[in-house]
């Protein structure tokens, strides 16, 4: 029988923000009844720091054992605590190349990324976020600092600028089922221009917040998201190309908003 479950791939650096990233992935998997896989990759140069060949081999072997044990503990804990089908794997090598290979082999429906303000030397930094968004055409969840999802608990869902692509995915009904009512809509508009943005289905049932477009709009938006305890903000990947903007709303949201984002398919 064909397995029609969604597949979630969690990319984690196994560092300070790993628990937050993994919890977001687990929470999403529980909501939409998905399978989840954890993947970690590290550069060889971050492991082997000595010129001595024997020391280098010993360091590499130790890192293999430590990484394998860490991933096994995480996978066993998730499986036991949340009754989820979960797998874990890792690779040492060129980070982007290994991520590309993992995406190709696992063919996920959703990728969950770790915190985007990580050091560029860590796995999940802005460059990796941009790489995944370019490489992977499916839904991407970018974990934020604040208001993380909690497994087996309902979330507060927001949509940005009339984002509606998420609501046409195969898991959208499950997502809404686990969302507290009402949905919340956040828009940044230029009151001097007439806007004809696409509306989200059932928008009349939403609580709407509208902000004037200016230099502080994103900071204001971020504050309101935190005040309203938004756990997940839906954002469309592509901005309307008829708008003469040099920086898309997606780039601005990724860099300035601290709650988790659910970015639509390309």
C-alpha cells in the first residue's frame, strides 16, 4: 500500500537551538500526521584541527561515535514520547552538497530549518537558509527565537500580506484543525496606493492587523506577532513582481521576525 503521509526533514546543527528546531518539527509532524527525519551535517575542517594523521583519524572516529549516539538518543526520545515514525542520519563533508544529496534522496514535503541568526560557521545560518529556499521548491519552516511550537498543543497561526498558498497544500486542513481561532492576518500596506492583494480563504473569520509601510514597519510587525503569541506565520515565497521592490517581503521577514515562519511552495 502506498504511503501518503507527508515527510518532514529537519536540518539541525545539534547545538544550542537544536531542541527548539526539533520541537518545531515534531509539533508540525504531530499536527499533520507526518513522518519525520533528522539530518545533521558538519564540515571535516570543523572536526579535524590537527596536522597529525593519527590524531586526525582519532578525532574523526570520536566525532562519528558522538554524533551517532546523540542522534540515536534524540530519535529514540521522539519515538517514545510522541509515537512518531522518525529516523536520523548525519554526514561529514561539504555542507551544501550533503544537504542537496539528502533532499534528493529523502524527497521531503517540508523542510524545517534551525535558527537563522546562527554563526556562519554553524550549519544553519542565513547562507544555508537561502540555499535551501533556492534548492528546495516545497514548503520550508524556519524556526524562530520566540513562541516555539509545543508538541500536542494547539498553536496560534498568522498569515502575512494575504498569504494563501499554504492553504492549498494537502496538509492545510490538519494545520487549521490544530490552530486556535481566530486566525490572525498581518498586512503592511501603502495607504497611498490601491492594493488588490489576494485574499485568504475565510478571511472574514480572521482578526486583522494592518500597518503602514515605512522604515519601522517590520519592527512593529515583529512586536505585534510576539504580543499576540503567534507561533507560526505563513509567508508566500514569491512577491508580486509588478511591485518595484529591491528586497522582497520574504527576505525582510526572515531577517527581522523572531517567530517561526512557514514559507509556501515555490
